[in-house]
């Protein structure tokens, strides 16, 4: 019997596969073969191949000479390829040539998605290449991927290893994450002294999250010495940098007169700063202050409005019991008001 068809006998090269074949040659240092492959695709009208040839030529010439296909300028190729794709192609061209900065940029593009969905696995590959060359930001990002299991198998010990490498280069974000790893025993034995050492470095370098965290340690007596004044000082540094958690915490200290002179107007000021960034507890506290006229104008309508907003913010993050507390606060100020009715209708645990 003569077969009338043959299935799955061949895998024909597609333009995309040929482009990738060129990348493989380029990565191996055989630029001449890569150029020949891309040249064939460019002559068939493949715009990406044309762009790669043009960009490679410009790189070889130190960007001093415009070289493109005879009928197209570099700007025209950029327009055809598109801005997002251009960034990807340029970054990959340099990354394949071994440039750590470009490898980091390419990893970032894959993580964010360069016109496509995010690809954490490819991001991890490129971050690793840059990390192996000592790029601190790539080492940190690779640590984050390992910590959360994005694009790689979740391995806390590996995350800690990369955080340490980046922290040793003075990257504040890595210093902070390493401090948390020591504090919580994530991927390494707990060590509060080492945690405090790295946390202090990150805070001193100006990282708001670390400053806020350090302030909380001083406030709660988990630092070497409990100190409300030091807590307020670190909260203030982070608050002035726009950290909403620190703004709320500094407002609390002003309201209670802990570590600073009691000042309800200052408390309200920092609550407002945090509330404008969507901090639910700050919004709630402002509502309570308006209901009592503490540091702000006495206004039951405004109080109910703020408490209703706080309740909705609580619900968005699954804090139903706090939303119920907001409802009770509204009823204490404006019982049966439209604010109370609306919030009650949104809280799952409230009987209809």
C-alpha cells in the first residue's frame, strides 16, 4: 500500500525559529553566522531581522554611522517594529553579547511583559546571567523570584543567598530582605543580631520600608532598647519619604503623645497624608477625630463619610470585622444614616 500522507515527519523552520537560530549563533560569539541568518530573513521582508541587522551594524560602528537596508532608515525600522519591541530587541542584542546591564534590563522586560504576558521563567534566566556578573539589582530580583517561587522553584535558602550577595554590595532593598530573613528564619537560622545589623544598614541608607520597620521595633520593645523617641524619629524619616504606614504610625504617636509631644493637629496631618494613599486605619482614625473634633473640625457628616470609606477599604482587603467596627462607629455618630445603610448592605455578616 502506498501511503498517501506522512504526518509529523518534518518541522519546517519558521521566521521566528530562524531568528532564534541567529540568537543562538550570536550568543556563542559567532556573529558572522547570526548576521547571515538574519540577512536571509531580512531579504524576505522580516522587519525584526532588518532591525537586528541595522542595530548590529550601528553597534559595530559605535553608533556613529547609520546603516540600514537601502530603502529604510533606522527611524523607519523603529516605527515598523514598535517602541516596545525595539526596547526588547536592543536589550537582547546587548544581553546576548554578555553585557550585564542589558541582561538585567532584559530580565526586567520579561518580568513586566514586553508587549506580551509576563514570563518570570525567562526573567529568572536573564537575571541569573546578570547576577553571575555581579549586578546587585539582578541578584536581588533573583532572590525575590526564589522567595516567591516565580519562574523558579521556591527555595528560601537560595533567596537568602542572593539577598546576601546583593546586600554585600550595599543594595538597601537586599539589606532589608536579608534582615527579614534573619528575623524570621527564612532560609537560614534566626539571628536577631544579624537582622538588626542589616536592618540598620538599610534604614540608614534611606529605605523607607526599613525605616518604618525599625521604628516599629523600637516602639514595641523588640530593638536592643525600647525607645518611643527613636521610634518616632525613624517613623518620621520614612513618613517624610511618603511611606503611608510610617505616616500612620507617626500620627498614632502624636495622638498618644508617645516619643513626641502630644499634638492632635499633627496626628491629623499625618493621618491625612496616609489616608490620601488609601491607608484604611488612617481613614478610620480621621473619621473618629471628626466625630470628636480632635485636631480637626467637629463634623458628624464628615465623620460618617470617612468611616464609611474606611469600612469599604476594610472590605476590599477582607477585614470584615474592622468594617463592622466602622459601621458601629457610624451608628454612634449618625445612626440610621445613608452611610450606615450602605455599609451594612455591603458587610456579609450583617443581617439583612
